[in-house]
């Protein structure tokens, strides 16, 4: 995990991060490339670029380099890096350059985690998000049209203030409409000092139940997706333990039989069955 950015310039009504971590701050490409090259030299096979608002990378640097430019430079200057993964992205900040890299560069893993937060337009507006429901569905459709194997993850908040059952239903449907197979569901909890904490709150028992229902929907979507992988060959980075790892699409894989030298290596494996989320 290599941090490329910290802080945030946005003011989502539920989030305390801008108060706690300040404005967005990016790390220049040179030191990042040196760090990644050193990691690869020491044996790492995959690097994940992390940050609070990764897609805002570079707005505070001279020349305002984009995240897409950073990824291009990493891939060019560290040719021995087998796998590069991007962490949580703001879907509206995926520009054309980054889109082409994600969908066309095989060393960038086909797995994106999107900061969606909700699937209802009114709730998104009250969250002060910069996308609407149609935007979220559209970017996923575009990504999958260009690179069908991309697996989508997303953050979704259940029980945001003022959310009624119809609004929640829109978020629930988003799981299938965006094919969210790596869902991170959070029950809303108020952060003192944020605008959302002053909004009419949803009953905690209802919040808990909606989070449960969202998790169940994400689990069902993931199970269908994993079932669809049975019989396919996946490239898996095997962990040092030698018996498990992750495919390029971030599916968790347990390796039943393996040579000793496969530990910490990228190997082709045939998927024979699904057990729970593995």
C-alpha cells in the first residue's frame, strides 16, 4: 500500500475528514516511483495506490498532474511491477486519460472501488456528493463495455438522515444495477460538527436493518459473480502462506494444491468451486 494523497477539498455533509486531515495534499511522482521501485526490488508483486481522495491527486502540485499521468509514469518507470491496483475512486473524477488506462492497461488490475455512498438523487444531493444516480450507472456501464472483466466495489451508507424507504430502495437497487460485487456497507452515524448531524435522523433500529438488507444484497451479488467464475482460469497472486491469494479482479482464492515456489508469485489457477465468499 503506497499513499499518494491525503486530506480532502470536498465538503460532503456526513464526513469529518476535511476537518481532521485538512486540504488535499499530494506526493510528487518522483519519490513515489522510487518507493514503488524499491518495493518491487524487495519482492512485492502488487502495489495499491491509496489516499483519502485518490482521484484528486495532483491538484496541489506544480503543473497539476492527474492520477492518470501518475499511473502512466509508474508503469513506464517501474516496468518490473506486475500489478498496480487503485483504491477508492470518486467516479466523477475518472477523466478520459484515467479511463483509458483502467480499461486498456493489463498491469492495472480490473477492480475498482467507487465512492458511491447512495443510489438516490435526493440523498446524494443532501450528502453534497457531485454525482447522481445516473452518473454512477453510466460510468460502470462504460467501464464494463470496454473491459468486461472489471469487478466493481463501492461504499454505500445506509440510513442517511431524511432517508425514507423509497430512497433506500434506490440504493438497494443500485447494487444490482452497478453490479457491486465488493460492497462496503456502513450504517450512518452522526459526526459532531458535520451538517448531516443536524439533519433529521433516521431511527437507529431502522438504520441497522437497512444496513443488514444492503449487506445481504451485496452478498447475493457477490455469490452470483463468484459462481460465474467457476470453471475459468484466473491469475492469482499467491500470498506467502502459499494457500490463498487474490485474483486480478480481487476475488479471494484458496489454492488447494500448489508447488512451494508459487508463494509470492502470480500463477494461473483453475477455479473449481465457491465456498461462501471465496
